[in-house]
């Protein structure tokens, strides 16, 4: 059961990061373009936050 809870927490954090990047205005994204941030989220899905 603890592994299910940790997996659910990791999924929720991943989903939060994804929604945050998608809904953030383009001019307020720092250091990388939005597409690069989306790629980082998908490539590093095991480290959501």
C-alpha cells in the first residue's frame, strides 16, 4: 500500500508540472522555451518536482 501512495503522489506532482507549463503564459517562462520544458517533463517523468 505505501508504494501505491507514493506512486499516486508522484503522478499528481507530474500532472501538476504538466498543467503548470501548459497554462503558463509564454512571456513568463524562464530560461527555456515552453516546448523544452514540456520535453523535460516527459523525459524526466520519474522526478516530477
